[in-house]
C-alpha cells in the first residue's frame, strides 16, 4: 500500500512539474497614458484606429518557459487618443481609411512586430519588449503617400515586479510610452512627415474657357 502511495505521489509531482513548465503567461495592457508636452500641430489630421491595431495579440511558446500571450492591442486606442490630444489641435478618429467622411490628412498606425525576452532567456535582471510600429500617411483623397516606421523598446527590472506577467506588462507599457515619445519628438523633424503635411493644401489649377 505504501509502495502504491509513493508511486501515486511521484506521478502527481511529475504532472505538476509538467503543468508548471507549460503554464501560460497572459499579459494584457489596460492603462492610461500621459499626453505629450509638445507644440501642437494646427494641420487637421484624421487618425485611423482599426481592428488590426486594437486586436493585436502576440502568441509565442518558449522552450521550457511555457506559452506567452501578450495583448497590447487593448491599450492602443487610449495611447493614440492621448498622443493626438497632445500633438494635434484639430484631430478626428475613424475606424477605417475607407470611411467617406474623412476630410483631412490621415494617419493609420499598425503594429508590425513584437518580440520579448525574460530574465531567464537573457540571464539579466530585465524583462524586455521590442515593438515595431508603422504609420501609413494618406493624402486628402485617402491615397497612401508614405509609410513611417518607428521601433519602440521597453524594459522592466525583475526585482521590481512579482512574476513574468507583471514584468512583461511593465516592459510592454514602457515600449508603448517609448513610441509615443519618439513619435512626438520626431514628428516635426521627419522629412517624409514634412512632405506629407504639405499635402494639406491641395494645388488649385487655374483654368478658364
């Protein structure tokens, strides 16, 4: 009886170890963001916040680390609402570039890539998150004119957080704040953005009979 009891306990212990090794770490960002303190742009701008952005989820299985689900899409609307309120004095939001009511230059943000690393992977004290945003710039006729790519990076010290979920959440939030800062600072100095802003004044051709 004792023998079978020991076998049963050993089996339970092995199953528990397997489950722990394959546990899922779910990260979801729902937070507020500060508005950037920069000079506002007077050019009317439409921001396209589509489902591809707000539903963005990164899924990855790490060997001996389990499954990771990092949902950053839920924070994107709040992020760009705050960004727009600080950067543009005249802005509107739409869900699709195909909306016929758009009557301004349009920006459509998208997350093209997300990577992460845990302290166990890098043998450091930090959780790290890398993201790459792309901003499609449309003219007044909703024609795509340029694409502006911005990398973002965030990290969080493991000693300040309890567990993988909290650490990765902090690092992902830092990456989101990083893209806000880079976008705000570089917006007025980026040449392709400057060329795009000039499209706000359509060329009026002289004509007559």
